[in-house]
C-alpha cells in the first residue's frame, strides 16, 4: 500500500477492483456517442440525448435502488451491479455483430449502466464504512481519488489508440471485461458481512425512497454541500461540450491537442489527493473542505478568454490543472465527511440520493447550456457558466454552523466485532 498506511487485504481487493473498472470506463470514454455517430450516423440532437437523457433516466431508475441496497449485504450488491454493467455493455458488440444495433439500444444501455453505477457507488460507500475504522476513511477515499485521476490520465489515450485501430466497439468490450474483473476481485475479498436489520418486514416502504433526501436536507452542513456539489458539477460538465465545439471548431485545435489539454492537468488530481490528508491534519477537516470548495470555483471563468495557438492551449491546461488540483483535495475530504455524518443504517439511501441529485442536475444543466450555446455562442455560454461558478462558494457550509452541528458519535464495535452495516459517495 502507498504511503506506508496499510488498510488490509480486503480493502486491497476493493481498491484493485475499483481501479480495474475505472480504467475500463476511461478506455471506453465517449465510445457510445462515437458508435452512434460512426455506426448509426446519428445527429447532434441524438448524441446529446444519449449523454444527458441516459444519465437522467438512469438516475430516476436508481431512486428505489438506494433503499433496496440499504437492507441487504453490500458485497453481493457490488458484485451484482458489476455483472449488470458487464452484461448490458456486452449486448452492444453482440448487436453490432448481428447487424441489429439501434440508437434505442444504445440509449437503454446508457440508462442501465447509469442506474447500476449509482447503485454500486451507494453500496460501496456503505461497505467501506463497515470495512474500515473512521480514522482510515480519508486515507481510503484519497486512494480512490488518486486512482480515479491516474486512470483519467492513461485511459483516454489508450482508448483513443484502440478506437483508431479497432473501432469504438472494441473499447466497449474492454469496459465490459473490466466490470467482470471487478466483480471477481470483490468476490475474492471474502470475510464476513452482517445482514442489516430491517425495522419492519423486508418489504420496501414508500417512505424509504425519501429517507436519503430527508437526512441530507435536515443536516445543516450536508444540505449546503449537496446544493454546492450539484451546481458546481453541473456547470462544469455543462461547459464541456461547448468547450469541445470552441476548441475543435472555431479555434482550430487538433484532436490530439484537445486530448492533451485535459489529460496532462489530471496530474493535479493526483497531487491534490496526496495533499488531502496532510492538509486536514494541519488545518482541520471543515476548513479544508470549505477552502478547497471555494478555490475550485475560481478557475473555470478563465476559459472564456481562450484563444488559438500555443497560448490558448497553455491557458486551458493551466485552468484545468488548478481546477483539478482543488477537486483532488475536495473530493476525498467531502466523501469522508459525508460518511462520518451519516448514520450507519442510512448510508446507502443517503449516497444514492446524493448521486441521483447530482447526476440529474448535471443532465439538466447540460441540456440548458446546449441551448444557451446555440443562442449566445459557445464562448459566451462558457463565460456565463464560469461567472455562476464564482457564486457557488456561497452554498458551502459556514464554519460556525458546521462547528455547532456535530453528529452524534456512533458506538464503537466490541472486540472481534465488525461495525454495524451502514453508508458513501462520489
């Protein structure tokens, strides 16, 4: 284990499974839209729908899955969601080989994968909280964050080469295989996991669907964090397609330059994830959470001044490096903070509600900014998103309020016992 801090064999398997599936995801980054364009000859509206509508509908489908996960052992759920994603993705090359692939098929696959992704994240957060003591959660989340940015750096270039030689369908197969390997890794973890207690019968109650949102909205620090994250992520992601149009169209950047502009700054995510723990140790968790959350909002407005040539490329790389560096610090601290403030019997529902909210918000803002880009032009729409992002720190929890609302401590497990089941993030 890196950093000399060992988290045990079972966490090692979980970490390896995460890294494998993350690499597969980035190898196949943009594969479904490329298939829609190159194989099905879909237009811009259909490609946009594949990205935004698929995620939005997947988020809606995932709403009842959070309560369903809460009252089940988490490791079988993780394995099942990996296998669901693997099976869904494998239908694409099969349909392509048989000559029956359609746009509706791609849309359904994107919905299933999005719903399974939200469910997996909710279950993995809940499982992580049962697997490690509270003092190790930040270390674990920082390692996940570091792995995410590492795969972001190496995945797209490798995927691009595979697409160039073998076509986009090949990367979908690689992504499917990565989920299968992830399932096998989680299966190999072994070890006991207690069955969560159900307050009533095993039947899902209507009130369970909203329990995650009730917890988030009732907590004086998680509530502003949710709104801040949903708006920040939505505005950043909504600017992405417009930035691609601006760079690859009007400003004349080559595709390799566009890829380089986002791959190299991902090194900032590695650095940020490494800094998260020492910064928290020196300044405190809430101070780092608020500080990094505010600093990350300052960078994107610079993209409105993007120009052609080497200067423009360096500007994008500088802005993205600063943004990703701050996100690399903020994300693991936020994930740990959310776990610590959520009772053990409500983690999966809370994390599912968080993921549904942020994904639905991103889908909505992406659609809105697509319209604004058509009306105002991509540069103006990017600048507007950057200006609005400058206001997002106002939604971060105030330090004084955060200090006054400490969560009640959970009872420590007895000798030889694992903590009671409970919930995660991202």
